[in-house]
C-alpha cells in the first residue's frame, strides 16, 4: 500500500468546481474525464478523439467502447451526457465564493447521444477552449447521483484507475482497477492521509511511514536529498485592483504599482526563496501565457506616472488582506507596504479572518482599493473570460475594461486552431502588461517528497499528483 501524506483529505461533490490539489488528486484517481492534460495540451482519455466545428460551437466526442463504472454499469455516451448536464446545474460548480462555475460554459448546451460511443455537444456560445472545462468534468456513475444530491459524499463511483474501498476520518483508501484502458498503475493501492503539519509529513516520509509527502517546507525539505522534488505552482499570487472607483481606476496608477515592486526581493523576504517572480500575467506553464516585459522594476517611471495622475505628493491606498489563502498574505502586505513607501504610497491595511466571507466580499465587488488574492485556473481563456472581460463582469472582475483585449477574447473563442489561438492569448496578455488589471507578484515553488530515487519524476503542470502515473513506491 502506497501512503500519501497531504494537508487535507476529504471528498465533496465531484461536480463542484475546486482548485484544491489535495482533492483533485483523489478525483482524478477515481474518475475518468474525456481528456487529460499533459503539459499545456490535451490528450485522449475517455474520448478516443474529437472534432470541433469551425465556429467552436459543436463538439463531437468518440468514446472508448465497453468502459464500465466501478459498480459495473456502463460508462457510455448517455452517462457522459448525464454528468455534463449535472455539472451545468445552477446548484453545482460552487467554489469558494463563486457559484455555478461550470454553468456559464455548459449551461443550456445541447447533449445529443448519437450512439453508445458518440456524444455531440452543442454549446450556447463558442468556446474553443472547451477542453479546459472538460479536463475537470469528472464522469460520475448516474447511480451515484441521488446519494450525492442528498449530501452523501462517501458515494464516489467512477470508472477511473482506482476504486475507493475505505473512507475514514482523515484517511481514504483506494485499490487499483486492473484492465483499465489507460493502463495499469504501478502501485496496487493508495491511502491518502490527512497530516496538517508539514513538519510531520516530512518526518513520516523520512521514517518510511509514508511514501509520498506533499506540501513540504521549502527549507526543511532540503535535507531529503534525492527524495526532494521541487515544482512550480501555476497559482499566481496577486493583488486585485479596484479599477471601478478610487485611485486605481486610473491606468497610470495601476501601471505605477507594477513598476515599483521588486518581486525578487519579495520572493526572498516573504517566501524564503520558495517562489518564482511573475513578470507576466499568468504562470509560464499556462498555454499561450506570454510573459511580456511590463512587470519590471522602474521606480523613476512609477513616480512620474503617479505625478502625472495627480499624486506627486503621495497617495494612501486601502488594502483588504485575508489571514490565509495565501497563507503569507499579512507578511506579503507588510513587505509590499515597505516597497510602496519608497515612491510615496502608503497602505492602510484591513485584515479579514474569515476566508470564505472574504471571498464573498470580493465576488460582490466590495473591495477597497486592492486586495490580496490568487489566480488559480489553468485555463488562460477562463482567466480572461471570468476575471478580465467587463462584458461578463464575472465573480472576480473588479471594474477593469479594455476593448482591445475584449476583441481578442472574441477572436480567440472562435479559433479552434490551437497554435493560432495561443498567439491570440499571448497578444491579450501582452496588452495586460501595458494596462494591468492586477498587481502580479510570483508563482510559489512547492515541494513533494517521494521515497527512494526517482530522477525521472516530474509533477504535472497543474500541480496535482497523478497517482495513476506515480513510479512504483515500496513501503519502507
């Protein structure tokens, strides 16, 4: 049995959107999806192949035949359609402060079951990046729907490479399902253990109690030697800027903020080196990211921009700051305040201890001038659509508007050619460097420990452990 120590262990409704990597690793083990992410691209999984219309509205998926769920019922086109329809329900897709995430993409979509292995999805609006959503469209056995709807989250029936055999408080065990179409995993059984303390996770790996320990302390884990694997988190640590009212409604002031921050210094002082400065808008592992050069350090230009905006004698900004997610938010805001003081900007900090209440405040667009946040979707399109497009005014949008970027969003969403679409997204992100909607700072570096020597191991780009593709890890 391979044991994985992580901060949290618990399963919810698989059709609720989440960016919690500790949960996603279990979902991806238990459930199949139509496609699987590899790097910045997608490869066939439950779908053998697919076609998309020139306007990116109609998608036809050809499924693998004879796939069954863990309870023996067929995982066919009808079952896939049922899961997609359930995802699109108004009461599904909830994630920390943002309800019905999936409904905005799959709502009112036509789901035509042409035959047992063919599903035609006709969207209400074009979305060339639909695979970004389907990568988290976990196909659940319809036999589990009633239990899940009743709040029985112990009823997790998928068709994936592992089947859950035991659920205890803080511990979930699954066994390998031989004969799966994706191949046979190296490890016959997986037990996920909730170990909140990273020091304890490290100790359990060192003494052989667990074979995988994720989310380790960046400095302490250095003693692991070859067992230590560092990976870049795609999550961007940012400050959302209130572009609807106040000083940051002025693009010159937003640009001044981006130019006056020494990101390398923040990485060293706040993160002890456990991050990579973010000079673009989304992480470099994002498809079509485009790093640009708008986030360099140039305090002389920053001062000139502030003076031109009428703040030559100084400026006070009100900042909202949570106590977790990111967990370093208070230390980060203090360090940022020291840097901004060098160009005459003073931060007045308002601390929020209830993280979910904080998220609802942000969603209701009740932030002061700026607030500490993160940006987690691996989809470059979802970032633009949900957070930047003023016509959508999504959950995390804060008053920003740029017609040039919105024209590129319209162009990209109807461009099925992946290479051409990447160029469009790069152009959009380059514009966001000249006219920033956020203050982007860094991507964290995370540490995972694996027992033994595994020099070829690499974490997936989304930072989620893929247990089906772990090397063979023997008990110590």
